[in-house]
């Protein structure tokens, strides 16, 4: 069921997820008329709005409209709009006095495959300075075996600082997507682009998510009609691999799926393996925290598994079945 709309205020809206904004050469703003129309549309359909800001100063007439109704704001650190979630890159963490005075914001930390080799240091810098961190790995499409191994090692090196983050908490837990989401999810909790949300772009059209607009994909409609071709392919039910998986925190990114496998509902091996490295890190940390803080005894343990990619499990089962049948 559609729950919210991401509204890109300009072609240069900051990326908050796996995609890069390759539209940087263009600089079209949403018009006040379009903004008015999408706000009315969301009010009529009872949908929330996430505004995605560019780095440039937003024209006053747009800001005035934005502030008239409830919304969330996603913006990079430089933009002074009192954002609900702030998008950071690792170099932002070096400057920091900002973090110390940021009133514990929701942070979206986008880390590329070179920067990931220093992830434990980035996480150490963030401990106790946020209410929620969403770690987003970029250029997953270029991850090699070596990069996947580097990510695993960085998460292992981060365990101590993550342990320190949680060991003395008394009630509400700070959220770190790749760690704490799994502790509470009992079913898939994915991005759900194309199901829970669409994106409205400055051209007045809807897209599955910002990535599809920025990479020049066809729109799925406009304010008069939305038509998602093969919409069933976005649901978990039609995702044979994901529906057998319990890495419930995985974003199940349909953009990366399509980019890497040409199927909306089939993830690449890189995506599955990275999600399973996170799953194992989350599992081990939970076990350790259960010994240190009684609060964690209430959380159900995460099962030990013997595969790093659900495809391995399926192939192993098929092999066993064939052997038994011979
Ligand atoms: S499909 Fe979802 S997870 Fe993937 S890039 Fe788009 S918003 Fe991000």
C-alpha cells in the first residue's frame, strides 16, 4: 500500500541511497505549481511527504509551501533547513565540530567502496552522537571479492565500538540500520520502492525511486495516472530468493536488482553477501550484549546459519535432494 512520496525539489537533490545523482549537470527546480499539486495529491491520498533537498538555497516561495503541511526533510549537512535526516559523506566526519552540536540527528552515512576500508574509524567517530544511523553502501555494483572481505573485516573491527554504544543503554536503543533493525524485525523490512513509496520529480512525473529518475528511466505516470508495469514483481511473494531469506533488514533494492540482474525481484550475489555479513555482525553483537545488559535478554536470538548467500542454501538443498533421489 502506498504510504509516502519522495519529492525531489530539484534535479540536483542529494542522493540519500545507493544511487548516484548523475543529473548534476541539469539544475531544474520543481515549480511552485507542481509543488502545490503534489501536496494536494498527497493530502487527498493521505500520503506522507519526504522532501529531498539540493545543496543550493531553496527559493523562498517553495519553502513557504513546504512549511505549510507536515513532512520530513532529507538534506546534506551544508543545507540549513533543519532536516529530519542529514546525509553525510565520510569527509564530513573529519571536520566535525558540527556533529557535537547536531542535537543527535538522524544520520544517513553514504560510504563508497574505498571509504568502506576505514569504516570502523567512521563509526567510532559517530558513537553517542546520533539517534539513528542509516549506513548506505554506494557502488555495490562494483564490489569485488576483496571489497566484500574488506567490509566484513571492518564490521568485525567495529564490534567493540558498537558494543560500547549499546552496553549501558537503559531503555530506548539508538538505531543503527545494519545492526539493530534485525533485532526487532520478524519479517522483511525492506525499502519497498514501488509498493510503499514513489518519487515525484521536477519534471512533474512519478518514478519508482529517485535512482530511476536520475538514471533516465521511464516514468511510471503523472498526477493524472500512475501505471507500474509488472507491479507484482516488486512484492516479496514474487521474489523467489528473498522470500526464503531471513536477512530481514536488507533493503532489497529494486534499483540495484534491476541494474545487476535485469530483474526487479532478483538480487545480485554482492547484495546478498553484504546483507549476510551484516546479519552475522548483528547476531554476534546481540549475543555479547545479552551477557552484558539484561535489556537485551528480551530480544530473540538470531539463528546461526551456514551460508552467506541464500542461493548457496538453495543449491545445497537441490544437491542433497538429487543425491537422495539417486
Ligand atoms: S530502490 Fe530503494 S533502496 Fe534502492 S536506491 Fe531506490 S530508494 Fe534506495
